C-alpha cells in the first residue's frame, strides 16, 4: 500500500482527509514506548515530566552549571564583586535586597567602589578572597 497521498496537499475529499488524520493519530499514539514517554503519575491533574524529559533536564542543568563555573573562573573579579556585595548587604540589612542590588550593581563608578571596598573588606583580614 502506497502512502504517497499522505503528502499530497491537494486532498479535497473530506473522507480522505479524515482517513489521513486517523492514520496520523494512530501513528502518533503507537510510535512511542508508553513506559518511557507517558508519566502515569500526575499532580492535581497536571502531568509531570516523563523519564526522557527528566533526564534531558538534568543534562541541561549540568551543562549550565559547567558553563557558569567556566565563566566565573575566567572572571575572578566577579567573585570579589559578589563578596563585597554580600558584606554590604549583611552590614546594611536593606529591606528590599533586590532594589539594593540594582542600585549597587548600577553605580556609575562601580569599578572604583569595588577597588576601594576590596581593601576594606577583603584585604584587612575580614575575609579571604
């Protein structure tokens, strides 16, 4: 049996369209291993991740962690900047840390501020860089 007519975009007969749709639905329903691709456990009617998705998600997490680690190692100044930011947050205890962070990292002369505060926080024995 030839399935060339499935690729024909000029299908005009309604029953033929229904046949094509039924065949497509049948193929989709039966082409995957249900054990691997259907999660029988759901919460509140929402299906969870299937095994293959969970595996793929874990791979992506590892890739992101590795990329972040490589970036941070190439830019040691970020470690100093974050350390100073954390010292300032712990000292000043702002009510809105997110707004405080925005103001801190958006300073016009952030580089000079970091150099000055690096001496105060990290080079006077308060912490190790």
